[in-house]
């Protein structure tokens, strides 16, 4: 199961900057989907910019959405914002 999206920011050229619950910031390119079915409405850049968070993923006002798995697995890593946290040593 992929991490959840906790922040989304629309960028130029139909890309999204997604922050995931594991601390990764990834770039998702929506361009390959713009000529497919319900996603054609996203070609309107003003509409595209209305993307919002929805239950660990993203969604537009007319309910176009992508699963967290699709967003995570097909996006490109931009940066990792959270260092791995090692367990605290046991108190003595």
C-alpha cells in the first residue's frame, strides 16, 4: 500500500507536486491522461488548478481523481523531507 498524499500543489505544464505521508515530495505528470475520458476537462488550466486533497489522494470538483498508488508509483521523486527515525534507546 502506497503512502497517502498530504499536500498537493498544481504546477505548470499539467504537473502536480505531491507531498506524501512518508515525507517524500514527488512530481506527477498529468499530461498522459488529458485526452482520456473524464480527464479531458483537466485541459482547462483554471480547472486543473482546482485540485484538492481527498481521503489520502487528490480530486477535482467534478470528481476526477487518481488513486494514491497511481500517484506514488508513476511520479518522480523530487526530494525526501523526513529523515529516517531510529527507535529511541530503552530507558534504564
